């Protein structure tokens, strides 16, 4: 009976040691992935500032209303939406 109890004790301690080693490796992988995601969020935050419309200067792309008067009006007489949904 002593041998069986000793064998069970040794076997359980080996399993516990291997489980704690797996937990350490898993925690390291999780920490690494968290750091990668933090870097992605930082990059996204920088790009978000770039895409913010409040910082753009649209003065150079404005259209002169006087130049629009010289364009001809486009008239489409054949516009029928009924044929689109058939």
C-alpha cells in the first residue's frame, strides 16, 4: 500500500509541475499577444488622428460657383426605376 501511495504522490507532483510549466508558457504567450494588440491600438489611434476631418484644410479643393455656370445641364428623359427592380 505504501508503494501505491508513494507512486500516486510522485505521479501527482509530476503532473502538477508540468501543469505549472504549461501555465507559465501560456501566460507568456498571452502577455506577448496583449503587447501586440496594444501596439495595434496605438497605431490605430495615430491613424485615427490622421483621418479626423477637423484637421484637414479643404480650402484648396473648393469649387468656384462661377465656373459651374459654364457646364451644360444633363437631361435624362429615359429615367425609369421600374425596370431596375424587375
